[in-house]
C-alpha cells in the first residue's frame, strides 16, 4: 500500500524508522557535502515531501503540529535532510498551495508532493538577504511571457532543483514566479565550505534572459513581497523553529549519554554539579522551545491572527536555545566535542546557521520588540 493511502497517524513511526537509518550517516553526508539521491527518494517515497500539500494533490495534508513533530524527528537525525522539508515542502510547496492559482496547483503540486520534481526558494542574493522588497533580480513583460535576469545566492537545494520559486522586481514591483530549470538560461554553481547545511546542495543561481510564461506568476504581479515572500518566510520560520528544537534535543541526548558513561577523576562526569547545571538548563530550554513551537502551531491550526508573531517568537527562541544547548554539549564532551567523529561539533555548527536563515535573530528581535511596544505599552496621562 502507498504511504499516501495510510492514515496520518502512521507518519511519525515511518519518520522515526527513516531517522534511525539516516542518523548514523549524517556525519558522512556533512563531510561529503551532499545529500544522496537515495535519501531524497526515500523521503519522497514516504510522502514527506508533500507533508503540507493537501491530499487532493497527493500530499499528506498534515496539520501544523503533525508537521512540527515530523520536522523534529527528521531534524534530530540530520539537519540537511530536514532542510529538504523546510525548503521543498514548506517554503515552496506549502506556499504554492496557499498562494498559487488553481492552474499552478494542478500543474506542479502533484509532482512536488511525489518528489518527481524538487523545488527551491530563490530569494537571497549576493547583496540581499531576507529583504524581498530590495531584490535586484529583474523581470520584464514581453508579450505573453516574462523575461528574468539576475543572480541568487545561498539557495538550498538549488544545485539539484527542478523548480525555482523566484522573487524578482520590476522597478519596485516585486513578483514571484515558478521557473523551471528546463526553460533555458538557468545555471547553478555549487557552494562548498559552508558552516552548516553542508549536504543541502546550496548553490548560486544565475538567470539569463529566462522566458517564463505569464501563467507561472504566483498570485498576482506586484504582490510577490507582501503575499508570496512573506507567506513563504512565515512557513519557513515555523519549520526552522522546529529545526532548533530538533538540534537542541539531539545535543541534549548526546550530552546526557556521554555524561553518564564518561569517567574523570574516578567518577562519571554527570555526578559533578557543574555538569548537572548545564544539563538541567538544557532540559528546561528544550522543553520551553518545544512548547513555544506547539503554541505557534496551535494558533496556525486555528487561523489565529497572532500565529505569525508567535512563530517569530518561537523561531527566535528555539534558534538561541539550539545555540546554547549545542554549546553545552561541546563543553560536556570536551576534546571529543571538537572532533568530527562525534556529532557535537556538527550540531554546534548547524545551530549557528539557524540564527541566520529565515531572518536573523536580530531581525526577529526588532519585530518582536515592535510587537511588544504595541501590545504591552500603556498610555500615560499627559
């Protein structure tokens, strides 16, 4: 029986089985700087690439909390494998399901859900990060088509993607397009030597006079920033928040296992109070981060207007927790924590990346602070 025909309650058990297979290989993927095609195919076969795609288009149709649990399970095993969920399933497929026309959904969602085609989110540029309103990649109208020119950078899975959700501008009118690699004029250049997500096929992308049919506009011309990019980043931040929980949980389990087996000065290092303090703080932080993610997920599920800001809160907190807990794990493992024969140093690197992608921690702080001023500020009598 196809996994897509199974009940969704079976999804997490299948995810755990896949995670158990992938986890021992994560260090190898990191060193080789490539996620193998067989792992990607396994993700597709299990239906995970269509995690948030409606069942009508062949997806699993998971709710936000189910998706969060799936992300944590896969993310604990391998951050680059989890990145495929974030990029393909959330940033592109989920955004297309929400903002795409009926024609675009019918044309692309079945292939995305099945993994027949892989997709990436082409926003960041050499001089532009998450600020979609400032992109320099351009488009112009020519008859029934648009012509796209420009460069993108830091694009996860661009090296192997079949489809690109591209954010481009025409004199300030930002628009989103679905671009196929086969349209001609698309070239990718792999990026190596990165701090984290090394196996996520990150690449630069160049568009040279790429002709895109008008029906491949996502939503409407001129709303690529307010409607499409912001929607994608919202979904992406929710996924990255859970990624922070995943990395932190993996680091917590590693340090606890190590502290209960490693001996120094005649006793296990877990018996020392300063080590216990690091473990205790990590337990509390991981639990708190997970509950913030679940709160954001429940608000999303209820279509509550506070979901966007609570997702920012969860992403900011979970990414800082991942940094703190992986730092503690390296400290507990000591010299072994600095050696790539143990997962600690890789988790430490991956955690740092989470503070940067889908909006830096500093950007999140600004948005959260402005929200705080509006919600919690009290007027004083003049």
